[in-house]
């Protein structure tokens, strides 16, 4: 497959060193980036326009999230801190410091009153954003290894861990359901309708799991994860499964969610080919974020963020 000029809409060099994470905001008009330079930045990705920088972390920013009303942001980092920001003023409303290791996963509840943070310390902490208390309102300690991803859909909290377990906490019923996928989990997301969970595993397979039964519905392969936490997502309308890749060629990989067919490999133009089997961070697509409403995708690779349009309509390159 080849990338057409129409698909790659914009490339933004963020000036943050390596971009560790990228996320669309709630309405998809803006995006957040977390960088190796300890900063969180708010952008208009279609215009490569920097709107605001948020400073306060002591080390790399590894996770970012935006509330449903866009009024607040959250970030987590190598410094073990979770920061809760006022979007407009750029000030940190709260700084939570109870994690014992780096924070690499964040998710707001649908009503933006709760923030979930996952950490290498094997815990998920739930923060009541209406309170000024510095302690979490709940501590989830079921994971036996690092928590790599957190997702919240309706009243359910999903977590992925290197212990190979996909966990679902039903806050309404106070129940925990576990699915053992037998491989370390490095990422997850819920489908837009909330009926399925997409889990990214260390064996370079994505698994689509039925939320209610735990049945394996589909499996997707063709990307590389190496030893990195390569992110996955599902496009608006639940039509495409999306994943970055650590294969050294700088690719966004897309599958048809229902059929499992590989639809396209979108190669980033700035990708540096691997030499003698050496993988460089500049050629790893580690972070992926699908637009909440449109067929648009953001990816982070090296020091830049890329905005893609219509990734499903890649042109087959018969020379490859």
C-alpha cells in the first residue's frame, strides 16, 4: 500500500523532543501531546498551530487525556505525578502524587467527575475531581504487574496489565470480571458502542473481546510491537481497527473490524529505515488517536504528530 497526499493532511513538529502520546480532545477540533521535554501542549492539528503549553511535570509526560467538556485536561508522567489542568488558563488545578512509579495511562469518566490513572506500580487510582482531597477515592490493586492502559466507558472501567489480564470493573454493581489473554497486554480501547474491547498484546496481535461474555471475536496481526507499548484504537463508527508499529518503517496499520482484513499500511514520510536490525525511536509509531466523529487519525512518531484523513482508502501499490 502507498500513502497518497490526500491522506496525510498535516505534519506538526512539536518541539517536545520525542512525542510520547497524542490525543484528540472531546470534539476532535484540537489535540494534546505529551513530550520528553516534560511539557503538555494543546494544538490545532489541522493548522499545526500551538494554542497553549502546560508546564509542571518534573520528567517526561507519558499520558494525556481531555474531559468531555474540554474544560480540563489531565497528564501523567515519569515523575509519578498526575496533573489536572484548567484548559483555558493553563494552570494546574490539582497535582496528585500518590503513585509509586511512572504513570502511563489516564482516562476521564463520561461526566468528567472522575479520573482513572494506571501506573507501573501495578495500581489504578480513581480521583474524585469534585473534591480537593489529595488521596484517591478508590485504589484498585488487582493487577500483578504494570498497568499499561485504562479506558472508561459508561460505568465500566477497563484496565490492561502486563500480567496478561484484561479487567473490567463494573462501578454500578461493584463487580470485577477478568479475562486471561495469556499474553502481556500493552494497550486497550473500547469500541465506540461499548460492546467490545480491543486489547493489544505483546505477541503482536490485537484481540477483539466481547464485553459481556469474554469471547474472542476477532484477531488482527501484521504490525510489530517489540518491547514497546504500541497503542491501538478504533475509528469513528467502529469500522476500522488502528495500530501503530515498532517495525522500523514508521507505519499506521488499519484493519477492517468485522472481517479482520488488512486494509492499509500508511507509511510516515519522515520514517527512518531500520539499519542492521537497529530500531530507532524516530521510526516507531507509538501513539494513535482516532477522531471521535470523523474518519481522521492522529499518530505520533519521533518529534512530530501526523494527521491522516480517510485511512481506509489507501491505494494499493502493485510494485511492493
